[in-house]
């Protein structure tokens, strides 16, 4: 596939997306957390996308896209592949606009996200060992079933929709110096870049991905779509191949890209839960892992971390908490 098939969204498209999603989704808070500021050594704010109805940022793109389907596309229904958050976003929008939704998921998909998708009315098809297996099956199903296929990255309307989180962030705090965004497929980071470079060109946008699933990072470094191994426990970062449209935007606008280890992700996940008093999934904690890695060069800057989601299972939560050093009891 060639990125020239798509026209990358611009700020005007994000503004239009905000109008489309405003009746359906609330703004999310941008909050300062003193404990995180102390850890990173500078002003830190968190954009809490985990407060959205599906517990993740992608619902912004789902509502924007599904609200604009043609009558024929609505009649045919849509199919998507997902580890959970993209599928929830399309399921939420499908229920809101009366569109049939089929979601292909890997066989080991997060049960919390599976339950949420089913509760929203989506039909679930389990296939393959990971996201990309499910995606390839989804593409075949779109052809044989006549569905409108909704790719999780190569969709301008999705990117414009998720870019609204960065638009909100700058309206809540115009003086941001750095925005740190997790990258799996790259739609969220691409949307962040489009907005940040239009409204605050001096603001750095830094992407972060798991070292154990570096396809997007390698694609960004080489300026060509790459495939890589996928061994991360953070399903929101777990892609085996770069996506063309988000990458074309990241190649032009992303300032820096950081890889973090699995132990750094677990530590950051625990610290996010502890200091924000929010339930945070591993992908949503990745920006903190990157900020801690870059602590020295972020000093004196106002940094926003995009907490992309909070959809973790009890087993995932136990694993994060069990990884913590023993606490020392203190009176107070």
C-alpha cells in the first residue's frame, strides 16, 4: 500500500472533527501531578484520555469516522481489527449511529476490552496470535463480506479525530514545551503532530514505543515501512509493521522517538497509578517511561504526557503491582 492513496489531515480537519465529536464525547482533563513532576524533575501534566467512555483515546477517531459514513457504508456495516481500544472505539460509534460492527481480535486479546466491545454490540471474531494476524484476517473478511474496512492507522478521519486530544491540551495549557505520546500504529502521535506543529510549532512532539515491538520506530528511523518482532506485554504498543499514513506524518513532524524496555514500562505503569490515582494501562504509561529516560534534557520545560488509556485486566494490574518493591508502613 502507498501513503499517497490518502491525504493527510490538517488542522482544519481536526477542528471539524471536534465539532463532529462534541455532542458525543466529553473533554478530558489535563492535570498536574506533583509526584510525577518530582520524578521527572520539571513541570508535568497528564492528558487523561482514560476518562473517556471507552477508557481510551481512540473513541475520538471512531466517532469522527463512523459519523461520516455514507448511507451505503452504514448499510453494509464496518469491520476492524484490534487488540481492544480501536475496536471499542468503532463499537461505541457503531452503537451511537446504528451501524453494524464486526471486530477481529487476536486469540489472546484483553478480556476486559473484549467484554466492553461485546457490551457495545460488536460481533467478535477471534483469529491468530497477535494484532497483525487478526488484521490480515479482517482484510480478507472485508472483501468477502462486503464490509467497510476501518484500518486502525491508515484512516485520515481517525487521525483527525484523535488529534482533538492535543487540540484540547493546548487550549487547556497553551504554554506546553513538550508533548510525549505513545506509538503503536501511530494514529495518536500523527494527530498530535498535526495539531502541535500548527498551533505551537516550537513544542516538541516525542513518540515512545516498546523496545520489544519496534516496528514503528524502525519505520520512522529508516523513512520506510518496516516489520519487526512483537514481544511486548503492552497491547496498545503491539504492532509488527509500520502503518503508511501515520508514518508519512511522523516522518515530517515527529521530533524524537524513544524506545523503552519492558521493565521501564512496568515501573512507569505502577508510578502512574500511584501518583495520579487513576487506572492506567501499559501503553498509557509509556510517556512517563520516556520522560524518565529523558529526564535531564526535559529539565525546565513544561511537559504533557498523553495517558492514552486505562483498560487493563486484574491480572495485568496484579503483575504491575507485584513487580513493585515492598512498601514500608508509616503512621500518619
